[in-house]
């Protein structure tokens, strides 16, 4: 389970870079006043309830509230912003004590940070010549060598709260960008943040609580980078990153990180054509997640197992896993749901079930569930909308409806201006190839003309 050299943690003999520590965060007194007499845990529960009321999913906990109130989070991501605006109607981010998003763009977001040096452009890493650069914001894809900064430790090499928060924020930023834009433009720039996270582990933190956060954060960062590799079609890299995360989980005895690593490994194994390994990895994830109290996590893992059984053409095994996934999902969200699971809602459940029926050749059921996945998807998850729409097109075509397939493929093609995912692009390319014999159909001809025009 040796990770690729680009993402391996530096040896302990490597010099530890240092920079002067920037000014301390300014506490968010306005947000603290809004909490009133509620404890941080009670207020976090209120945030989660408000999120469910508007169809958002945030894994807010007392630590997140503490980071907001301390000023470590100067501006929330878009999901949290929508929830806070729902909780406090008529108030702006400034009213809530946050800095305006435009004031946060382009600044060093971490208290002790070093800007990642420019690197030579990687293939397919970004827009080509002639692209007009625009100011980047949290929801924009990277237009120059990555948006993250490298955590380097405080004076004297001390590792503390700012460095742990830096690693955690890197994970959140990657996930936000991937949700909106896919992996291709992000993955080439993730080696340095990952190396830096493991360098911090090697340097060591004096406080056990900080060390635990660093290990969990570095493992989650490895999984996030592994997912970007997976979605970019770099399966060998993804396997190595997931192995790195699993090793980190085993070192620290972290069941949540272990479950996440095995869950993603199961998904990768299925896509890489190793369905039996997918089943075994999903079952290992279930054993790790059994020590947690998150039915939603167990539901997602059951779907990973179902996918493995479907690709093995074991219909009964797949159906049993699907029934288990649905029953667990119906129990609703829990305070123990991991933060990384914000993407997992009813739309994802429907989409993953559609993939199972497609693998089993039951195209009618695949179409039914793929339609629901598209209709239920939160607009924030642009990449998933493109994915499920492309899958719907493929299922419609296999079900004998080339005109409807062309319409769906056309909608997915429009989204590819925003989403850079080699996996989705290959799926769309295959749909276009299979549609070509139906070129006399007006809807098909229209799609193929637009597809060819986009190159």
C-alpha cells in the first residue's frame, strides 16, 4: 500500500519550512450573540434542523460553531450560507459577523501559510490559451496553480490549532470545488497540500487533541485527493491514495476514517472492473462503520456493496443490499453522520440504485431511478447533475428511446462547460458513439451536431 512519490509524506529529515505567523483571527461576536443561551452542541443541532427544512445537508457540530465564533471561519461555504440565511431571514453575511465573500477571495485563508509555488501546467489542468481570467471565488474552478496554501507550522515548528484547521479547510475546499466542477482541473495541484499535511504529522503536535485532528484531516485529505484521481480516470493513483488513508486510519484506530477509505475503495474497485473486490471492501467498511452511529453512512456503504453484486450479475445479492440501503436511509440523518457525506441524499440514493439496475440490464428500472436522481439533485452539485443526466441518457438509449436519450445527452453536454470530469466525459462520448446510427432522428441529429461542435 505504498502511495505514489508525488503524494508520499516527506521524510522526517526534511527541513521544516517556517514563516512568520499572520495576525490572529478576530472573534465573531455577532454570531456568538445569535447563539444566545444555547450551548454550541444545541446550536449545531438547530443548524442541522434548519438545513433539513430547506433540503440542505450540513454536518454541523460544536467544533464548527466554535471555529465560526473564534473567527477561524471568516466566510461560510455556500451550503452553510443558505442555512444561516434561512435561520436569520433578512440578515446578510456581514450582519452575521462574517466577512463578505469577495473580501475573502485571494487572501491567505490560513493563519500560518505559504503560497504554493507556481508549477508547469499539467495536461488538461485548466483552460487553454486565450482564456480570460476572472477573479476566483470559493465556487470557481482553479484558473492558476491551485487555490490552497500550504500549512507549515508556527514559530519554532510548533504545530497547533491553525495547522489542524488548515488541513481541514483544504478538505472542505476540495470537496466544494469538486461538487461544482469535477476533478480534472483540481487533481494536478493537490500533491503539495497532501505532502504538507503529512509533513505536519511527521513534525508532531504536542497536544493529543491536535494530533488526532491532524491524523483525521490528513486521512480525509488523502481520500479527497484519491477521489479526484478516481474521477479523473487515474485509478492507480486513486488506489494508492485510498491505501494511504486506510493506513492512517489503522495507525490511529479511527473507525470513521477507516469506513470512509473502504467505502471509496469499494467504489473504485467497481469502476476498475473488480466487482468482487468491491463487495469485500464494502463489507470491510460496514464492519468499521458498525462502531459508529450513522445509519446514513451504513446506507451508502450498502449501496457500494449492491454495486459490486450488480457488476457480478448477482441479482439477489444486489437486491438484498439495496433493501438494506433503503431501510437504513429511511431512518434519517444523525448527529454522527460524517461531514463528507453532505452529498448523500435521496438523489444520490436514486442515482446509485439506477447504476445497479443498469448493470443488471433492467433498463426500465434504471431509467425510472435515473430520472428521479436528476429531478431530486440539489443545484449545488453540478457535477452530480451532469453525471446522472449522462447516465439517464445511456439508460434511455439502452431502453430503446434514442430521441429521449439525445435530449438528456444534450442537457448533460451543456453542463460539461462547467464540469471537468474525465469519467463523465467518457460516458458522454460513448453515448454519442451509440447514437450515431440513429442520426436521421431530428433530436439525435441536433445533439450530434452540438456534440461535434464542442469537439
